């Protein structure tokens, strides 16, 4: 049961983060909130350190800390090492293109490349489906499970998830991207510091002795039965990272909100440095130690080890940091989802929005309710991180194919690209959930090639257009 000291520290730190965010945003020029560009891109006012902080903590939530440590093996560090490459691709390939085209959403680039609003709307719908049916409920579940595992509270997991959802939605609705990014950064400093402390104290709890742990849990070379077989690093892994870091609105929105491209690139490269030097150890070592101490306990590993190695007052601080990570990731996805709906679907098809903040609030409210209802489904999964990655393959590679075709080729009909996307969704679903001859990361690579080939083939055969590089 959580003690008085834990509770006091938890609420004090949570209140300080909220007050610091309010004070910074109150003093800043918030721009015209009736404009989608200003509301969703913070009026171009995010300095590089807020870009770095927001990108880092938007990704580093409980689905990472809880899910990766829940695998209880070093192999999961590959997701983070590969992410560094993904961030470099964002900084030097995609960001210059987004800034040259003055994009508010990543999908706006598709409309400008294909000259068609329908492909922009389709990709936005796919992003929205992924956010509401995969990421939002996964984040609520992971954060709630962690707090219950760490504190031993005898409360329904869904009740904790509802509190997270309501508070996270309030951040996104009332503050826009600026409040989200600022709270991300303040929370990020706290959570990275405490997570590193957990690594040290976890290793100390076993006297820095990792003997007795099975070799397959300490290797970076995965066999065919592991979550990341070594050969998947040669096929789908880099494209997964390219999709996530360079086309995903939730991530790129932060970099697109800097005052200029140089400031944005500084922020992205700083985030890459954090990803390389800090994140791999905090998402693997505590879980491995938990295996030696408690055995194979899956997603409960991180909460339990934190509860064991941290003193009471620091447990309260870490609970506050995790709560902040859940809130900031949740509100980041909500804010990005609202941007996709308002800019890519509502305005093109229903007309200009005079009160962006009001419509954004309605969209966020609907998505929040749907996410809450889906939490029990994620609670039934054995490993949240592997399940999320596998499920999101339905959307990621088909979406990436539309970007690759649009950027690499000219004279491609938007309808051909749309058919390529739809064909990719169907193929991946078949390869991953009906007939499973290969690992899902290989299936992602095959899906990407198939989607691109379908787009170019349909373009030539049915629309009689010859694509040119």
C-alpha cells in the first residue's frame, strides 16, 4: 500500500510540473488559436530543447519502459539503436521537405506531391485508427499497470486509466502543442534521471552479478524464435523506424513547430543522442535484473523492480514521473490526432474551421472515450510492446509506401497510390494473422515492397501513366 510520503511526493511533483508548464505557456506568445497552424504548431515557437524533450518523452512512455523491460532481455535495445537512424533520416531527409512545403501535418505533403486531397485524408484516417485503437489504449494500460505494480494499490486498473485519460485530455485541449511540449520536457528531465538511478540500484541489488541469467536474455543477436531475430535488422527494421520518426504526425509535429529548420534539426539530433546513450539501458537492464530476482513476470517486471529498489520518497517521485510520461504521451497523440482530423479531413471536406480549439476539444473527447473502452483488450495481452509493434504493421508500411512513391517518383496518380496502400493493409493482415510464414518484421518489409510495386503497376496499367524518378 502506498504510504503518506510516497503520496505527498507524488502530488507535489505532479503539481510542480503542471505549474511550471502553465507559467511558461502563460508568458509565451501563444499566437492565434483560431488558426490550425498556430494552435497545432505552437505558432512556430518551440526552441530546440523543447523539440528534443517532447520527441523523447512522447516516445518514452510506459509502452517503452513497461513493455520493453517486460520482455526481460537485452535484445529489445535494438529498437532504440535503430531509432537513432530513424531520427537522422527525419533530420536530414524529411524535415527539409516539410519546411520547404510549409506543412502543418505530415499528410499535407502527400496532397502537395500527388495534387489530390483524398490520399491525404485516407492516410490521416489510417493514422487516426492506429492512434485510437492501438497507441492510446496501450499507453493507458501500461501506465496503470506500472502504478499498480509499483505501489501495490488495490484499485481497478481501469479506474487508474480513466484518471490518466481525463487529465491527459485536459492538457491537450486547453494548452495545445506548446503546453504538451513544455510538460514533456520538464517531465523528461525527471524521468530520465530517475530511470538511470533505477538501472544503477537494480544492478546493485544483484551486486552487479548477471551470472545465472540465460544467455539468450543477455545477447544482442536474436535467434529465429526471439522477438527480434538478427536477420530482421536487415529487412524491415529501418523502414519501421523511418515510418515512425519521419512520417508519424505525433513525432514530427514537434520538429515542425520550431521557428526554423536549423532549430528543428538541433532538437532532433539531441533526441537522437539521448536515444543512443541513455534509453537502451533504461528499457532493458531493470527487466533483466527482475528476471534474476523474480523470474519471468512479463510486463509487471518494471513496476515491481522500481518498487523494490527505490526508497519510499523516491518511489513517489518516480510514480509522478511515470504519470507525467503517460500524460504527455497520451496528450501528444491526442493533439496530433486532432490536427489530422481538423486539417486533413474537416477543413478540406466540410469547410474552414473558425474555432479550432473547440473542434479539437470535441475530437479529443471522442478519442479519449474510445481509448478507455479498449484498455481491457490490451490488458489481456502477454507482451504489450511486441503486440503493439505487430498490430501497427497493418498501417505503418502501407502508409510509408505512399510517402516513398510520392517523394521518389513523379507522374503517379493518387488513386494508384491509394490502391497500393489498401493492398498493403490486406497483405500484411494475411501474413501476420492468417498465414504466418515469416516474422512480422519481415512481413512489414514484404508489405512495403508490395505496396510500392502495386502503386507503380496500377499507375502504368490502369491509369496509363509512366512514373519517372
